[in-house]
């Protein structure tokens, strides 16, 4: 299953080769592969490659969001071209109840391109995922650029509106069956059974 991020958050075409995000099912979980231009702006986060880094969204990053539309529980996975990552579990819009989870993640850079691979354990996904969106961010100051797989329609943008990747109403339908085969059932997650919304 392959996705290409061709638009800015507000629906304008990107001015470079689109970020490509591929999802594959493997025994350990969902393999997320990123192929993207490397902008090198902003500079690398001051954290160790291969480790979780809080606030990674303030740097150059590609993000994937997996949502259960009914419960509004969702998983956010971020990968940076410098090797850092960030995983958040959220119950309700912007309500992160667990973050900086471990992630098997590898990143390689060559010239003006970078590639990332992350294995997302099935236990990280909330029950009944049925919506998805993906984003890419780069640049600093006035050159800060926010890109979205499923952007906000231009007809719905208000004056002065800022990019917000937690506008869950703009996520689009998604089925793990397209990646794993229709007979596959999403495993129950002990991690989500302990979430604040289940107490």
C-alpha cells in the first residue's frame, strides 16, 4: 500500500518530488517505509539517532496517523531523516496519554534523498483502526512547509487558519485488510486496554 504526499496542508501542489510512504504487513507489525527529499532544514534535533525525541514535529519529519473514527483513539508515528523518532498514543484530539514508545527504526541519507524504515508493533494500534492520514514537514521560519496526504479543502479554510494535523475529520477511510488481506483480524492490544479511556 503506497501513498504519495502531493499537497500542502491547505491543498496546494507541493513543489518537489512527493514524499512516498509505503505500508507492509510483517510478523512483528506494520512496516512503514518512507522515501523523501532531504532538505536539511531545520538542523538535526539534539538527540541520539535511533532514539525517541519529544517535540520531533518541530524538525524535518514525516508522520503517519492511524485513527479509530468512533472512539477517536489514534496512533501517531514520526520519523526524522536524522534517525530520531516519536510515537504517541492519543485518546481524543491532541490528548496524548502515552509517548516516546520504543520503535525499531532505521534511516539512511544519500545526497538530497533519505529513506526510513520503522516496524510498528501491532500493540501500538488502537482497536478498530479505520482512518488514516500522513504528513511531511520541513523548513524554518517563513519557509516552514506543512504537507498532507489528505489536506484541508481550500473551500473550508478560514482566514488566518494555521496548519493542524489533528483535524481528524479530514482523515480518509483506511483498512488494514488492504495491507494484510481481508481475512486478517487486528490483534487485541493490552497496551490500549490499559488506556485512560478504558478505566
